[in-house]
C-alpha cells in the first residue's frame, strides 16, 4: 500500500493536513518594515523582537479536548517577506490588527504537488553541445522544494563531483549530517513535527534526480526503459528543502521558511513542483517568496499545475517565475490489445511479464455489474464480486479518485488476468505507463468505446494483451499532456502563461522504494507523470545555462529558453495537444524547450527588476498590496504605471479592442558583436502587427536596442475570440521568436 500512497502525486487538488481541533490556526502575518532595518545578524535578532511585539498578550487557547495551547511564532521571515508565521486564534488576529505596522494576516494555505531517456530527447549528449559547454552544470546549486530525498540513492552519488562553491552556507540537518556529500550538499526539513528531510513519498527524490541526478547505468522498471538514468545537469549540486508531507500537502508557511533559508544558503536555482489555485500575487506565498529570490539573482522554475485541459487553470503565473507545462517525449512503453475481430489498439504500461505469449482471454465489462453501478465500473476495491471475472480481461473506466494501480489490484483480487483502463474523453491520447500488478494498459476513450462496441456485438468477446517493451522514435512527440494546466493567466492576463513546456509524461527517475519487487533497493526507479516532472527538467536546463553563462540574469536565462523553444515536433509539424490538433499558446506557451539553442539565443529580453514596480501598480493593486511584494512602502500615484503587456517580456498577451495598442521591447545582444536582425511577422487573424524599426543593427556585445509593436484590429467581430501569431528577429545565425496571443474584443 506504500506505493499506492505515494503515487497520489498525480492528483492536483488540495490535501489538508490532519490535526487536533483547536481554536489556534497557523497564520502568515505581514507587517511593515521597521525603520532603519539593516541586514546584520544583530538586526535579525532585532527583527524577531519586532515581530514578537505583534503577538497578543493572551498567549493560550483552549483546544477541543479542554487543554490549553500556547500561541506561538513558528517562523520569522527576513528574506521573502516582512512578517512571520504564528499559531493564533481569530480573536488574537483581530487584536493584532489594531497595532501600528500591521499589514495583513492570512490563514496558511495548503498547496499540492504537481505530479533516463529525456536528456537524450532534449538533445543533450556527452562530450558535445551544451553538456560540454556547461561542463554538465558544474558549480551550480539547485534548491529543490519538495517532499525530501533518499540520500543513499545512486542518483545522488558524488563520484566525480567537485566540492560546493565557497559561497555555500547551507547545512544538512537532523539524521542527514553524515548522509550529504558533494552532490547532495544541503538538506533541511520544514515539515512541522517531522525533523527529517527523508523522503517518505517519492516525489522529491524523483524531481531531484530529474534535475541533477548522477549517471546510473543499467536502470529499468520491469525490464522497460532500460539504459542509463541521468539528470539534466548531472554535475550540479542539490540542496533539498522538505516542505511537503507524505500525503502531498505543502503549507505556504513552510514553503516561505524554506525559501528564506535557501536565499541565505546560496542556491542558484529554485525548483518548485507544487502549487495552489490562482491568487493575486500579494496574497500568493510562492509569488512573494520567489520575487525576493529572483531579486537576489536566483532563477525560479515552477510547475504549471495538473488541472488541464481546462482554460485558465495555470498556477505559479508570476512573470518572475518560469512556468512550465508538460509534454510527452519520444519513448513509449508500448502495449497493444488485439480483439477477436482482429482490431488492435495501442496503450502504455510499465508492467512487463517475463514472457509475453499474446494468449486470448474472454473480456468482461465491469460496467455491466447491475448490483453496483457506482463503483464497479471503475473497478473500485471491493466492488468486483462477480465470480465470472475469474480468468478474464476486465474493462474498467479510469477513475479520478483512484490510482490506476489500485484499480488493477482490485481486478487481480477478483481473479481477473488482465485489465484495460478506458481514459476520460478529455484525456485524449495522453496515456500513463504505470507499474501495474497484472497485465494492463491505458487506452484512449475513443478506443475504449470501440472495444465496448465489439463486446456488445459479439457473443464470445475475447482479447489478447501483447507487451512490446520500449519503443523509441514517436514522431508526434512532443505532444502537450492533457493534464497540463492551461492559460490564460487569471492573476495577470497580460502575461502569457505557461511560458514553456518540457517532458512530463512517463518520466523515469529515482525513487525511494522498489515498484517492481526488485530486492535491490539501492537502485530503485519509477515512471511518473505530471508538470512536477517537467519543472525539474527546466530547472536542470537553467543550471546548464547558468554554468555556461554565469553573468546572465534570471530574466535572460528565461528569455533564452523561450525565444529558442521548438514549435514543431519530430515530424517537423506543429506541436499537437492531446486531441491531436495544433496546440495553442495557452497550452504550450513559447513552445518546447531546446537546451542547445537556448545556450546561444542571439538576443535576450532582460527584464529590469525595477520595471516590476510600475507593472504591479498597473495591476491596480493598492499601495499596501504592492508594498507586501516589495517589502517596502510604495506610492503608486508617484509611479508611472504600465500595462501588463509593456513589461519587457519575451512573449505578448494582449486584449485588443477598436483602439490600436503600442508596446515597446528592449533586446540585449548576447550573440555576435556585429550583427543585423530583420523582423518576420505572422499576424494573428483579424489583427495587423507592425514593428518599428523593422531592422536592428548591433555593433557590440551587450548592446541594447528598443523596438515598438503596434497592434490594430482589422475586422469587427460579434464574439470575443482568441487569436495568435508571432514575431521573429532573424540574423544570418540566430532566430529569436516571440509568441503573440491576442484576445480580440467583440464590438
């Protein structure tokens, strides 16, 4: 059951941490910055004393059991925000609101987790290209906020690793003091009541291994996906901050405390594969903490969420964050089911029998169970009581509340010899390769209906399941995963989100326990899907770019990835979504990451950090709300506000009515010192895009040039519609592409 428990990472919903009922709850309290505050150790002590002055004089509350519980400060923040986390009653918060310097208090939110061959799919090869240019990410420190880590896993071996940079100030806490090495250089736990950074879920071990795992030979799962497992930046260092419990719940008070420490410790990259529902940035703990991190030069990569394909579901959408969606890669763990009428359908499964004999067995439709139409069609545990199931392949509907492996266990317990899982219609062609307990596969909803139709038309329906093993070279890859959350951004519609996509479907990486009954627990791996998996791929790419270009800012690294991203698949056709139609910008952002091209982008959009002030004021935040993000007082009436589309971002997302709109962008030359670029424009339908000037001529490295983009609607429409295009700056060696999303307003 441990494996069933840890695979809850697929579900993107809120998990509540169980607790004893009490009037005390954890609040995150924002206060004004004390005057003359400076960053010294003595001032940190003074800052904590200042925070303590806000705590109420009444220091106890009565729990439901009648016991007194003390109100207390949990965390004192000094980097990510001005404020603290404390256990308080609602009455105590009311009392605190009267104090001078108080800004706001919010109950902590519980966020959830968003949950080998992929480096090769990304074009990373030993002794050449970006791996060679960056020396595999040497010297870069990736901070992973997750469920912890299994330190003894071979993916975290430090063979061939240099010591961490001299700037590193982090530590390995608790029972990790003897576990860390030159690969795993930091391990802290912020999970209250659990002082160990050990991973008892699996998610954190997987994401850390994906970002920066060492080379491990002879890796497979049930004999599938055999080869050498390696992270994207195998010589980068890893620092782990455990902020999530084993059930997948991650409190923002813990997340903020971890970011606070990571900034002091000296990480270069923050990898965040978790998130919650959209909130204004001033009320979003991840947005607040990552703003402070980015201001200090730390690159932040975060998962977009697993709430797709519904529009407007993207998480972690602040413009200072690289928001990462998920896509497939070109490896399949192919399984086919052949019907008695010779029809054949393809699916995937990580299960692989020792011998595959393609024997035909009778089919059984779990949905035909008239005594239980609620749970039996989904093959819920305990629902399959029909003796006729024995010796048959069972058709089950995919359940959003059950693990696929649990559904298979239910079939096995009932005597079934195999399982065909029919996916929801909205999942399209996205399929999961699970480590099943019996011969089983996922099929699309359309194929499932054909199988059911055959069953209804045959007096003796039969089928065989054949395992083909690992198949490389899917020309449709990458395909946007159905679960990958979609834009537009709710918190800031004028910033196109997600920014980019990367491998996030059926990703093989390190795991704390064996999932295929392999007794060698020192070498355990698992195949997992989610934007949680795509995020660390991009974190690893950022580490490679940081190592190759140590002077690049976080915004420059983000721009390099976005403007060089692929918009076509391996067949050189437009990237598709789960419906096998062209993916739109709200699904894939700028496109699929291309690490080698990102290392030599030609031009970058380097967003000046001071531009975030007029941007935040332009979101119509109050002075106090902007001050919460900036950690200082701001008067927006004295700031020249800018619309969201005016931020110097590598993409465009605008709403266009009858009045033309003009935006400016500034690009920095990081390619050839003397170079000339000409603009190429593909205007969205019903919109004219004009760029002035139409050519940019650079004479030196790091030279900045500015251009204007004028958007004009050309036709009147009766309903609001979303259209898209792009502009591209081309030189004789570089192509710098910016996607354009336009919501054209009806007249």
